[in-house]
């Protein structure tokens, strides 16, 4: 009996260790893919939303995404910026806050398209696909954090959009460890057909 129990424990340890190694490898691959920017001319840059502070200002993470879009806009890589987000716990419409932030940094209001229904990455992709028909967009550049870029590109591809280029915001924090682990699960869920 003890021999069988010992074999069972070893098998469990091997399975758990293998799963952990696979998760770590997936995390590293996701980070590597997200850090490798693919910046090219596009019809529109899509900046995905994130937290707005209680005072109504974009969080540092969100501001970094927007600042990246401003720099690329000033380089002439696209003529339109789609800001996509929802109403967060703080009660602010992320997309509206993002649009106002861009205007304060010199982006003309007519160049900004506001999507206040981008409550998830998949929703942003679907909304972008609908807006693309109206605006005649066919090339897209997503702007987000490096760990989020692979899932963004996957969601856009699943929404029938392409080509989809990418630029990550140069902002890093300790929370990225949790966010990266969460993205591994999210990416797997999108691969499995989740569209929330």
C-alpha cells in the first residue's frame, strides 16, 4: 500500500512540475512576443483602455499607452486613433478620458474615435471591426502593455481584422508578473473560443 502511495505522489509531483514548467514557458513566450514591436503604417491605432484614477486622470499604465500612440501619430504612421474602454469602478468612461488626454497632447479631436463599449479585449476587436467598415480601415496598430499585445492581436484576427501591427507601452511595474500570468490564461481562453 505504501509503495502504491509513493508512486502516486511521484506521479502527482511530475504532473504538477510539468504543468508549472509549461506555464512558465508560455509566460516567457507571451512576454517575448509582446515586447517585439511590429510598428508600421496603419489606417488607425487602437489604444485599449485601462484604469482611470479616482481623480479622473489616466493611470500611469494607461497614460503610457496613450503617450506611445501620440509619439507614433506625430511620426505620421496613422491618421486616426481609436480609444476603446468602458466605465470602470471609479465611474469614469475610460474612452472619453483617453480622448481628452490625447487632445491635451496635441492630437486633433477629429482624428480621435471614441469607443465606450470596449469593456473587454474581444469587445474592442468586435467594435473595431464594425467601425472599420464605416471608416474604411484595413490596417490596424494595437497599443497596449507588452503582456496584453498577443491577446489583442489574436482577438483582432478572430474578429476578421488584419493586418494587425503592434506597439507596447514602455511602462513596467511589479504587477506585471500577475498580469502576465493572467494573460496566459486569457490567451488560452481566446484560443479555446472565449469571446467575452
